[in-house]
């Protein structure tokens, strides 16, 4: 079984430009995250992490979006949550956290194209991506407290790392939603576009990233993700180690040579 096929609730397309588009495809329920969808996300991004950086089947960048015009992902599947007990809830949260960690740590830049509602688990899904672009009709928030629960797929942790603790506290404790402009103003989104232009905007960003050195991209992500959760001296040590590692690659030599020869680099991912 191909790990990037045979999904019920996801579609995956990988272009010759090495850009993969992963779509949560449950538009009839606004792409709500049920247990099956979470398991498929886990398997999908495990497969992406194992894909080559160059050559046949290569993946350099991933775009993550939702099917239809109304929602990126409107939240978790309330029908499943309504009947859960404490043990089941804990295991469901851990499964969701594992799946979203696969996104964050897949070794490729992942860009969320937020085309509508990104609420609860949907915003948590977007927060696991490295960049977020929104339609001007998007609405983002963590409304779990209005249902008598709390975010369980990493929202309480990732949101404060993105927008700061004070703003994250307000969003989590009130459950209020942000519009697209507010999301950009608070650093939750990297840019906003009209709905019909969103995917073109995101694809242009993805193409720019895909033209860069693939090993350098992987190591830059590693440096920022690992360094962001430790002290500055520890983060600087991580950066220096990875700077040394990337300097041993063929891609580094090609990048430098192309610079001096005033041409575009032809990276090989090694």
C-alpha cells in the first residue's frame, strides 16, 4: 500500500515541481477531524517525511488545505467527542498530538492555505504548519471552552508560541474568533488573499521555497523547531552544529558555485 494513497478523508497530489498538496476532504461536515482523519494525517505525513528530496516522488514543500469553499477544518468531530470518557479523551488527544507533530516535524516546510473556518482542531492543525495564509473570509479560533472542554491537539501550547501568551490566553479563555485581518495583525497568519487568489498565492510561496536547497531547508526547520524550545545559548549551539553539517553537503558547494557563476543553483538534495 502506497502511504500517500488509499485515503478515505484526504487527497494527496504531488506535482513535478515537488510541491505536494494535501486536502482534508470531508466538505459535507466542513472537513471536521474525526478519528479516521487524524489517523490518515498521521500516516500521510509519515510518508511525506520518508519521501526523497530529489528525483522520482520527491517532495520539497507541502500545502495543506480543506475541500470546499466554507472551511479549512471547522473543528473536531463533535459526535465523537460527545460520548467520550476521560480515558478515551486522553488517548484521542494523544493521537491528535502525534499526528500534528508529524506535520511539524516532517522535514519539509508545510504551508496551511486556510480557505474558511479554522476552528478548534482546525486551528490546531494550522498551528502545526510552518506558515499560514488565509482567505479574507477565514475565521480562526479555539472555541472549545464554549463546549465545556479545552483544546487537546496542541492548541494551548502552540498558539502561545506563535502569538504570545497574553493574546493566546485571551483567545483560549474567551473562545472568540478572529477575522483574517486580525489573524495577520497578531502574527497568526503570514498573509491574506481573496478566496479565488489564495491557492495561487500559496503556490507562489511554495515554489519559491522549493527552489532553495532542500537539505538547507530541512536543517533550517530543525534549527528553529529545536532551538525555539530551549535557552538562547542552547539554541545557538544547535544552530552552529547544523551550520557545520550543512557545510559538508554537495548542495552547499553547488549553491556557492552558482552564486559566483551568476546562475541559478541546481540542488541535488545531498
